[in-house]
């Protein structure tokens, strides 16, 4: 996939130069770099659910499968206290993925959750009055750019990369740990048709026209 990165509190510098993070960062990049348009099409078309409408499940599943194959832990609890341990009705106190000192959130949910997605890596990295189950030192947020939201037929209410970036300045005193925000771009060769929910291939001469869609 094509994506942009935004460094917060020198997160990118840290990931690229500090041995504590370089291998972990390389693994995340490798997973994203190797998700092809055809991978997304294959998963989307293989999904038999009649309610499917966007690429969110395909992207989530491909990231999940490939990070777990690299020994990342999925749905990692932040706290040890049983009141905050994840249950079927309590998933708020977990991180999507962790490995060693790095927390990862894959965020395709409602825009109202943007602040919470940013705060969770802080909870897992900073000291807390509640006993911790994991100790990280930095975070990565993976989310959709506006272009992917449109091309992938995501729900109109999701928080995108652009919205995450808007939150960083007013939340700066709260977000005390280094982070990198990753914005996934639209596929290069196809869209999910908003009416039929089917894969629709983009003719080369129509790419510029499609990018102008609101």
C-alpha cells in the first residue's frame, strides 16, 4: 500500500535510529509495503458477508495476519487489574498490537474515537496508578487518508489521517510519548463502487477525474 507518515515528538527519528525500535518499525513498514491491490481485491471478493461495503475489514485482516506472523501480540491488555482486562463487552483497555516497546493502533472507527486512539499508547507507555500489563515507550497509529475513505467506500463518519493530525496540536500536552501517524492512501487500480459495493477497476485516464470526487 501507499501511505504517508507524520512524526510526532520525533517519533520517526527515534524509530529510524534507535535500535530499540528500528526492527519493529521495519516490520510495520514491510507489512504495509507488501499489501498489494490484488491482496485487497482477493480478500474483499472472498468475503461472502452480504453486509460488506468497504475495504476496512480486508485491510484490518491483512495487517493482523502479517503482524501476528511476525510475533506481534494482538488485542494486548494495557492493565493487569481485572476491572480493566478485556472481555466481550470491554475492549477499551486494549491495544490492537504490541511487540516489546511499541504499541500499534489500527484505527478505522468513528471520528469520535480519534482522541481515544491517540491516548491509548500514552496509557501503555507512561506510569499509571493502575498496575500495567505491558510497558511500551512509543506508538504507531495506522488509519485511512481521506482518499482511501472515498475509494474504499468507508463509512462517512470514520476518523481519517487528516483528522488525527488536527488533534495533535491541541492534545500536545496530553500526548507525551513519541508517535508516528500512518495514513493509508487509496488503491492505485480500483475502487469499491458506492452503489453496487463491487470492485471497480480504474481506467488510467480516469484516475485524475476520480481524485477530484468529493
